[in-house]
């Protein structure tokens, strides 16, 4: 017997001490650390995404009035598709202290600018310049809608200016009368204007740009072909809408030139779509019977005027068609075309590529 111990104490088993392993305490610590790392990574990735560019190519004009709040600016930028999240914009601007120095003005932003760059631009202030692009193949209606949507010029002001038609334009006497008088002549390009530029000035700028492109060489070539400027641009607009591949524009032009020489109907689906007022992926027999001077399945020759605004490549194709005898073409699924000399060849191509 040990000195100083009782018999009862001798019978008790020795106490085993769990060194730091009570109830999996160590595992819990490791799990918390792991979850913290995952959460931290998720926060970093989310912040990177929300601050990254949205990826749009076209520039958008945004007008910020004096006394506009940070929340209102954030909502405006999100509405125009320039940032991923209005809430994150407000959070970032507040965290960086930028929300105290966002300046009013008219800004031009692109979808390739990240959040930090947008905020820096808003802090620097704006020279009040709008930048906008008119795409090739747009109709007059689409151009007016684009100007309105991008806050360049209200649709009503554009329509009013075009209806009045008070412009300095050397070809104005050739244009058809009516609401769409300037269809095809507001040249597709990228423009920069001041914030105070009105609708008349915008239209005049586009007409001036057309004259820059359609110069003496093209005018002389049109004379050689026996075509007026209106006829050239009308044909070019059809080529613009029909040809999806740039290299095929002169071939498409040749088909229409050859059909005109032979007195054949142009039978352009693009002109029927213009008459319908919508682009339908498939035209039915009833569509081809629409009573309109723009229906080239029923009316010989060119339609009364352009059906869209052509780019320079299509204008050049209208003036310089390929030296081929093709009379037909049919679209393939990839947007290219099969060109044929005879109706029999054309029907075979239709059977192959049109279901």
C-alpha cells in the first residue's frame, strides 16, 4: 500500500487526459479555416466579376443631371447595360469615397470599361460628347429608334426633322417624296456630337458623310451604267440586306444587274420584308403577294427607293458587279449562297438547302 492513500483510492482507475482532442475540437478549427478560405475566395471572385466590363462593343451615351444621387447614377448605368450590379456600384463608390465626387454631365461609356474606370471617368467630369454608331443595313425607323434608345436625340425630333427635310444635300431632288424620303442616305458610321446638337444637325452630319463617301468616282461610274444616285443606293441597299458574306456582294450585285438587263423580276426577299415592315425568317406565298411597290416579286425593276442604309462595300458592289452570268442565288445555312445560271440549277440548289 502506498503511503498517504486509502484502499478506496487504490481501486480507482487512473485518469486519462485527452490532450486537445475533446469532442473533435481540432477538426472543428480546421473546418472553420477551410470554410473561411472558400468564403473569402468566393467573395474575391464575385467582386472581380461585378467590377469587370460587361463586354458590349457599342458605346452608350449617359446624361447625368446635377443633384443626381449615387443610387440614381447606379440605376442608370445598370439600365443601360454598362455595369453588372447597381448595388455593387453603390457599395464600391461608398467604400472608395468616390460617391462624394461623382460629377454631372454627358458621358460616353463602352461595355469594355470596368467599374473602376467608369467611376474614375465620373469623377473627372465629362466633356459632354456623345459617341454613337449607325450599323450598316439599318432602316430609317431603326436609326431613329437607336438614337432615342441611346439618349442621343428623341425619336419624335428625328422624325420631325426628316419630315421637314430642310437639308443641304446635292441629291435631294432625286429622292422620293414621303415619310421615308431619306431612307438609305443617313450613312452608317461612328459619329461624335456635342450634347447640344439637335436633330437637324445630326441628320445633316450623316448626309454630309454620305457625300464624303459617294464622291466624283462613284458619280461618274453611275453615269457610265446609266443609273441615278437613287437607283445606285436602292440597289446597294438590297445587296446590303441580301449578302451576308462580304466577298459575295459583287456576285449578288451581278445577279440583280443581269436580271434587270433581261427584264426579269428581281424577286428579292429583302424588299418583301421591307414591304411587310418586319424581317421574317421564312416568307410564305401570301407574303409574296403583298400589294406594295417594294414587292419585287410582283413589280418589275427596282423598288421606289432604298430599303436600308448600305455601307460603302455594298455601294461599290452595286457600281462594280462581278463579270458573271448568274441569274439566281439561294442562301445556305451558313449565310453564303449558291449561284446559278439556269432555273433548273437554281431549283436543285433550293431542294438541297431549303427544307
